[in-house]
C-alpha cells in the first residue's frame, strides 16, 4: 500500500465490521492510518485496514463479557473471583436501577447509615463488637494503617511481607500509608520475642500468607502470643486474614470441615485468640462481591470510620445490597448454598457423572484424576480432588477463548483440561456445544 492508497478515516470506519461505538471506531481508524503512514514513510509495507481490523478485534476481546470458567480455579482473580448468588445480583440490580434507603432511616425519616444493617450482620456472624466495610481488603489495611499507625513503627515478620498478583506489595502499601515498616525475625522463623525488640510500635500487624507456604524448619508467633504482647505494649493487634473464612468450624457444612481448609484461619477464631481487628476480602472464601471487611473492637472501628480516608474507600449501594444477601446466608446457616461453597463442596460422583455426559456429547477426550484449587490467594496449597476431562487437540485452548461463549480452560502436560467443578451445571450444555465445535 502506498500513501495514495491510504483510505480516508470515514471510508475505513465504514469498512470495519463491528458494533463498537462509532467514536471508538473513528479513533481506531485515525490511529491506524497514522501508523500505516509512518511505516510507509520508513519504507515498510503497511495495510491500514489490516491494522485497524486487528485493533478492533483486540478491543472487542477486551469488552467485559461472561465466560465459562473451566480451569478448576474456583476463585479465579482474572475471571472475577467469587460468583455471587442470583438473589444478591438481583438486590444489587434493584439498588442500582432505582431509589433506596441507602443513607435514609425509614423509621425516623432522617439521614441513616449507609451500611448499618450490614455492619450488624457482619458483627453477629463473626462474634465481633463492631464491623465496617470498604471497597477491598487492600483498602481495609491501608485505612487501618493510616488511622491507627499514625506514622509510627509497625513490626511485620519477614516471612509475611507478601506480594500478590496485580502489583500489590505489602511494604509499598505500608510506605504509602505513612507508617514505618520494621522487619522482624527471619524468612522462615519469627518468634514473639522478635516483635518485643521493636521500639514503641504503633500497632502489631500479622499477615496471613495468602498465596504461598513456608514449610520445613519454620516457626511463627501465634495470635495469642501477639495479643499478649500487644497488651504489654498497649497497642492493638491487627490481623489481615485475607481470604475470609468466617469460622474454621464451617457450621454451614454438613459434617466436618473439608480437609483442604485444615490450615486456614477463621475470622471468629482469630478474634477469640485476641486479635483486636481482623480484615478480609468479601470476594474470596466469603463468597460475595468485592469488598474489604473489618471486624473487631468497637472503639477501633469508630476511629477507622471517622478517618477522612474512610469516605474515599466506601462501597456503593449495589455492592452493599449484594453483600448483605451473602452475609444473611451465614447468619441463617445457609452459606453452603453460595456459589463458591456449592462448587467447593460438590461431590466427586456428581462431577464424574457430568464429565461422562460431556465426553459423550463431544465424542472425544478422556477423564483423568485431577485437583481443583480455591484460588485468589486463598488456602495456599489447598487442593480439592476430583475428575477433569482431558483433550489433546492442537490449538484447542485458543479456539475455546474465541468461542461464543468464551471458555477458559487449563493446560497441563500438553493437554487441555476441562474441570467441571468451576462450571455452573446450567452451563454444561453450552460448554459441550462449544467443545464439540472446537474439537472438530
């Protein structure tokens, strides 16, 4: 293509087969023509139409859409973590599409609390004096450090200086909050005595390593030990529990807690062990929408709520409405019906039956023994045994990503694995149709 062959912006827009907004297509056309012009000037072949078509495909793929998660990672951060129950989604939609008593007290006709009822629920299910909610768990920790740290020293075990996907690094968050990080202990062994060496800490902070395990020659200070130390120092003990297992006894589960949860700390137990504040994510093991939940002492919660940063981190009405439905399920003993727990607790026999039906529909593949994972930095090392359906078709993984609906699978040892534990049974038929076409 030469300079004279370059199309006009309007002609290029009309040639693009896409339902993207015209303003966006116009920008794509303009920038594609500019790029083609630069390439031609440099003596390189360039096709403005091809460049524009490629950019359009990338934009269309970036549009938010529902996908089928067949990875076996139940809380897949890149795919939205915990799916919320339909009732929660309906409550959120009702809040978003109409007026509601977001900050209005219907009993008095005056201004009310944005999350008053929700906070009462969260306190009740965790055994805390008080609770509050912000937009995510990183925000919860940031607010706590700002409000309680007051620029002072905060000791943290070296083995707990975590980094999580998406560029979250604890030392950097602490620096941004204005506190002075004091590293104590070693990577694999930190005792209560190591914390005691810290000079005049503003608070004690313990972090649950959400996405890794330190094994072998290890030791860590317990919450009970740190609570006693905090009492001696006269400062609060803050525990970032991360993944949000409300109660390690899992009273909503029929029978004993699942073995893959054996090392996961419970929020209720952490408070009983002496933690003054415990924070966790709403969209991990709790099974709700994105939120940062903080529970603990009423006086400390009050200090957090009165801090100027609290308003910048507050959740919106639809999120509060959806989170309330999830919290009510714990309060009523029906949390096992939440989508995350329904997937995690699904019996192997049921998964095998669904996998067999999928094989019969697709006409190829094999069932192998595999493991699902909780995901999203929850329950590090936790694996849930179960079957997976394996395929060896070249290019299958890529074809599934561009299907309608898109299917995200897992690749392992040259195979594409379909793990139905993370697939809603209502999507089995659509998944089979997509696989049948992609395997031809």
